[in-house]
């Protein structure tokens, strides 16, 4: 049995508007056939003016409603954000806490949401292990492609979508329990994505 015992009380998501790959690939790349060969049929793009904070807050509110948890009862708000920050030195976790009304909950911002959305469970396990008063934690992972900085159809061999997923975690909850997290890092190619 793990040192800490917690499970997922509820999950929810918020996505951008659905877009058709075949209809929009030529708007993003000069070789749409290459993108079509990947086999993706759709992706999600947030409406103009939508921020990662707004997407994360929408997912969080839905998950909290499903769980029947008042945001004022959260003991920690964790946001894993792989988006370009909305402002210099922006803390999406604090902004989400404010947006959902979790005004007094401590917050934790993790970058590179694609990985830290998973490894966050280990951070949360540490919180449960060291804070016996902590019973309920909100975890949100968010990604919104900054089209001013990257091309959602050219930066990888997948399509970048805009969306957020939220989970309400409860100490002692007996369903969808966390068992372990293992993280392996090989820093050899740390600069790889910045070089290509």
C-alpha cells in the first residue's frame, strides 16, 4: 500500500471548438497531404480571446460540480500548463484558483503540462504525505497552442489541440486510486526541440 492513499473523485474536461483536419490543414502548412497521412481527422481550437486559464477554469468547475466539492474546501490547486504563459511570470495555478473561487487554497504551477500532468500525481502524493490536514486536491492539465509562437500542425508529428482536463482527488477515496509514479529523465537531448 502506498504511503498516501487517495483516489480520483471526479474528472471533467473543456475543449476548444472542433475543427476538421482536411478542411483546415492548408491554412497551417504548405504540404497538407503530409498532415493528412498521419490519420488525424479532427482537433480542437479555442475561440479567439480564450486563454489557458479560462480553459483550465472551465474544466475545474465541471469536475468540482461532478464531485460535489465547494472550491473553498480545496486544500491545494495544482495546474500543469504546457501553454505559453498569458503574461510574463504568469502563475496559471493562482489565476485558476481565483477564477473558481478557491481563494485561500495554496497553489502549485507545473510547466510542460504534457508530462507534468502525469508526474503531478507524485507531487500531490507528497502533499498528502506531509499535510495530514489536506483531504481534497484539484489537478488541472491545460494546453493551448500559441499560434503566434508555433504551428499546431508542424511542431510535432501530432496535431496540437486546445483543451484542459481536471481531476478532483480525495484522500482515502477507494476508486481510481493512485498507486505509484515513476519518472525517468535522460537530459542528453534536452535542447532537441529547440534546435529543430
